[in-house]
């Protein structure tokens, strides 16, 4: 397994991150396809045995049970705390990114994970209702107190991320080290502004949905999986650009046949070719994670990358919130 640093920190992470949205108690109001505790332990154990040390989750995933299952799995598997990089997020909660909310939610996250610190704490979205100074100042407090080692952000507009970094710089506070944005072969809108801003600040990209919710892992548009048939968020993300995206999926399949690998390996190898530090893979089966791990050794040529990208058309923004 290859490793890389997160931004300008000394935190070393595997080139694959385990996505915690796959873990936790299933429910109709959140997701029906998540894994129970035993299956969570199986996936995390497989990943850890293969050098994957990076796990990302959020306070709201499966109503907090994702964090609980991850914490329990690490204890049951007797994985030393210092050997794993734990990341979580805050925003989709009462108070969003206010000082009161952040201080409350970090304690809840730490309790559920069973740890006294997070390696990476990320804001899940941009908060239009809270002053940037309040949010960045509070995140800086968490770093100074030792509850958090580094901070990151998730899906937002480029100007918002830039403004938040500027506020931190002006006040001598900790800047964001990572960006967890929506990025894959079927959704590349962040290449226009957000990713260039990240490059300007030396911020590591750790995108979510690197496989477009499974669309980049098989031919056709739907599959027989529980997620494909029940995930309304997935449909809202991608169904509007189905016709264009199916052409790109066809090229992923063609390259996978040429290389003798899975479509998911081609799709993840594209991320590495684009300079992504660690795509977040939400596998629900051992095979999913085994293929993701194998993808770290696959190298695409510049011609391969151009071939995969050339049919892309502009998409509606999905991820960043408009108030």
C-alpha cells in the first residue's frame, strides 16, 4: 500500500480511504443498504490487513451508528488507535457550524467512536448562516485543545473555500488541509474553480463518490443491488445526466477489458492520475475493497485519461449548497 501526507500535516494516510456511510443501522429514512456491526468489522479488518489505515465517517451517517460501529470494530479487532487515521464531519445537525454546535458535535463524535481525538475533522458543507470567523475560530480551538489534529472541508463553491482559508490566514488560525468534494468521471464540475483553489493552498483531495455511487462499476445504468433500487439520493445525483454518462461508462468498460481489470479499478486509477490523495470508497462487500486496494497499483497513460474524459459535458452542480 502506498501512503501520502494530508496537506501540509504529518498525517500519513493510505491511498484508499474507507467510507463510513456504508456502516451503521439501516433505516428507510437514511439508507437501507448499510452494513451491520459484524460486516463492518469484516470490511475494516480486511482493509487494515492490506495496509488501509484511513476511515472517514460523519456524525449523521445512519443516525450516529456509523461512528459507533467503526469505534466498536476497531476495539474488537484490537487495532491500536495510533495506527488508524479517523476522520468525521459536522454540519447536518442543529446549529450547523455555529460555535455551540461544533463544540457539542465533536464531543458526541468522540464518544461514539470511543476516542479522545480525531485525526481529521471536516465541515460537511458551507454554512450561510454562521460567520466564517466563528466557524474557523472554533475549529482552531479544537486543534489547540488536542481534540482534532487537522481540519478539512467538504462540498462547496470555490469562492467559499477560498474565503474560509483567507479568514484563517488573517487570524493566524489553522487552515484546511483537505477537501472532500464530489468528484468522479461522471461529475467533474469542481475542476473549474474548487480544485484549482485547493491546489493553490496545497490541500489534499479526498473525494467522495469516486465510483459515482456504483455507476462506474458496471455496464448499464442500474444493477440488482439494494442501493441501486432504494437510494433516492443516488438517483437525484446522477439520473439527470444519464444519457451522457452512459457513454463514459462504456469507455470505462472498454478500458477495463483492455487492461484485464474491473471497471472500478479503472475509475479509481483515473483519480490517482488526476492527483487525488485518497478517494473515499464505500464498499459493502469484501470484493469492493479488494478491487479498490488493487487499483492503487494500476497506472493509466495520458492517452487513457484523455479517452475517458473527452465525452464529458457540463453537469448541474451537485453537492455544494445554494443557501
